[in-house]
């Protein structure tokens, strides 16, 4: 039935690759991706802020309806991040404490909702990664339609099933399946360079000569 389908996920980022990303700041990863990719400024952590990383199991659902999200939680493998495009609508919560507890019991990597959640206090006190666009007390419907393991887009960030999803306090990123190795190496180098900068600041050796050089090149100063 069109618009009411469950597809097989053909591939997913391996667990050893996911582990390499854990702890890398999302800002560093974003920088080496040319700052062109973002998961939308409304998608914020609803948990204690712990790092999230895992292969995407995608869901597209009618705004306010979570029938296919329930099925996705059943299908997801340990470590998966269930990413739900609920149209960005904030009228009804797509998940709450019960579904998050179930996801945690199945050892999933996290949940992303382009829509609302509820039971915000319980989720905020917990360490299971949940990102969402808003909060409401109103619960969801369970009628469908929806699709599982289909391409989705969150505010311009395209996500294919099996892509790597990472998130921290700065927001979310999707790293395409076939670029995870190259982007990890670049992000690791970026992070090392920033750590060196912090060390130079602490020791009084921070070099800001590039600022005047840039302003001279722009004709602002001589």
C-alpha cells in the first residue's frame, strides 16, 4: 500500500565505525563537512545531553501519529537510532516515557523526532538520547499511514537508512554511509587542532596574527 510500507534496510554503518565517533564534538564534524549540513535548529536534546551515535532506522509518519514508530522500535537493532520525520508538527507528541523506556530496554542508540515528545521531565532526567523539535502533553494517534526505512529529510538534511546519525548539545548531523571513514579522519584532525589551540591559550602562546592578516587582505587596515 502506497504510503504504508515497511522496507528492508540494505546496509548500516558498522558498530566499530560508530564507536570511533563517540566523543567527537558534532561541531568539529560539521566543520569538516563544510558546515553545509544540519538537522534543523529546532531539533534539540531532550535528555541529559549525553552523546548519541548510531545507524539510522528511518520512519516517515503522518503528523501526530506514531503507529509506525512503534513498529520501528520492534524492528530496530541494538545501537540503531530511530529517526522519525513527523513533518515538524508540534500538535501531538510522537513518543513519551513508555516508548523511550522500551527503546532503552532494547539497547537502541537513540531516537530523533521531527515533532513533539511528552513526559519531558522523565526524559530530561534520563540518559537515553532523545532529540525532538518540541514538547506537548497531547498524545498521539495510532492509525498510520507511515513508512519505515525510506529516505527522509529533516530541514534539508537528507537521511538514508543506515547512514550514521550523531548528536550532542549542539545538535544533529547525518554522515552519509559511504563517507564515514573520510569524515571521521578529517574530524579527528580538526579536534586535535582545537585541543592544541586550547593548550596554546592556557600557556599564553595563542597566535592571533591571522586576524590582522585577514583584515589587511580585505583592505580594512594597512
